[in-house]
C-alpha cells in the first residue's frame, strides 16, 4: 500500500489530502500540521476580529476529527516535520508538546508548509502589543487583546490587502487607525491612479495614513507602543499590526537539498514536482511562472494553492498527467465601501 505524507494542513495541504482520498481509497495518507488547526479560512481572519464574522467556528472548513472521519486520513496536529531524508525516504517528526522525535517513511511526500510573516529586526519588535496576522492563534491573540484592553488607537504597518482589511476591521471596532506604508501608495499591486481613489476613500473614513515612510523602531511608553518613523514622526499607539508581507517557509526544503528558485520559493515543474521526483510542493512555498509576464514569482493566495493541491493529488494517484499552467495572481479585497481587485 503506497504511503503519502503531507506537510501543512491549511489550503494546499488539506486540498491535496481530500482529493487524493477521492482518487484512491487505499493509499495511506498522513497529514502533519505543526499548529493546532487545519483547513481554515485565512481570508476570514480580519473579519472575525472586526466582528463581521460572529462565530469563531465559521472560520473552519474542517476539524482534524471530522477530516479523519470523513476521508480516513491520519491527521496529526501539533507535529512538525524537522528533517527529510531523501535517500532513505523518511521524515523526522517532532511532537510540539512533548518534544519527542520519531521517523515516518514515505513513498510520496507533499510540501505545503506555507509562508510566515516578515518581522524585520527592528528595535522593540518583540513588544507584546505588536501582532502579526497569519493563523488562528494570531487571530485569537489580537481579538483577546482588543476585548480585554479596549484599545483606542492602532497602527497598521503595511498597506497591502491584509493591512487594509485589518485597518477597516479595527476601525469598525471604534479604534482610530493609522497606516504606515513605505511605498508612495497603498496596495502596490494596483496602478497609482487606482490607489489614489483608495487614498481618498480612506480619508473620508477618517483613517490616517503616512506614505513613503517606514518604521525606525518601537519602544514602550506609558504602557503603550511608541512607533518611531524614519521621517522622525512619532505615534503613540495601544497596539500595532505588522502586515509587511510574508516569506515562504523553505527551510525544510532547503535543508533537504531541494532546488530553490531565484525569487526565493521552492522550484517545481509543471507537474508540481520538486527537484526530487518523489517530493511535490505547492502553495505559498513555491515559485511559479506567470503566463503573462513570463517571470517566476511567489503568489501567497489560497485560490492557486487549492488548485495546485488538486493537481498534485491527481498526479500522485494517476501518474503525471495534470499540468499547472501558472497563475496571474488575481486578488480581490474589500476596503470599506470599495472593492479593489488586481490581476
């Protein structure tokens, strides 16, 4: 009986596991997720914080228990793959709670570890009132802080999609929001003319923003965070959301000697195979060709990850027949009363 191990249980990993089971009833499938939750809606996290999504349970597509019951997949949460031995085809797994390490053999291995928030080494960056938003635990931390401390003012660093969605949802909680962005516009994936419309809309909504300015340091002051900008401006805030992008989690792949591409993601071919033919990779961790501009890039979006997951599962079950033709990175965000989209 073939054995497939899947690293990462959110969009890409969960899609791969479910499709693989539909394709093949006999393959032994083990899904590893180092955090506590699988298969949740990343896109919904800001809206749960803002109260638009009322119930926390609505964030979850599947629980580990339901996934196991429905698909007969061995789901192991709070377990992290720390090493891949390609020669002998096994991985080393660390149980987060106990620290115990064990080995698990594989016939096929799927890497979908995602990406982690960028935290630049700025003075004061480890302040407990500075948050990133990437997973359910981050969401709980932010929501608990707001519920327990009733902050009046928040600074959002970075004006990409998540940054603006967070600005809107914090604003909806009655918090005065200041956005700080190093570029000369918000949402740098859209043309300046379009961004100018967003700037105007943010002003109407009484959201403050500083463009062409970055953070120099953070400091504690009177139980608040003093945000010092490179321009010399200082903002005193109750909390800070760091939203300056993500970087692919390539450590595992790199340590295993898999090829890493120019843009910093794991290299895969059109069948989603890495430089090792028994290891597939997908989602935020890989780089892929944009069929319009003919360049490889990293696209940390759930849509492509889900599609890639289905392709990986088909190729594992039936041999390499399904090809992934790339992504043009279509993304849509709600910014207060506007809908902003790019491709």
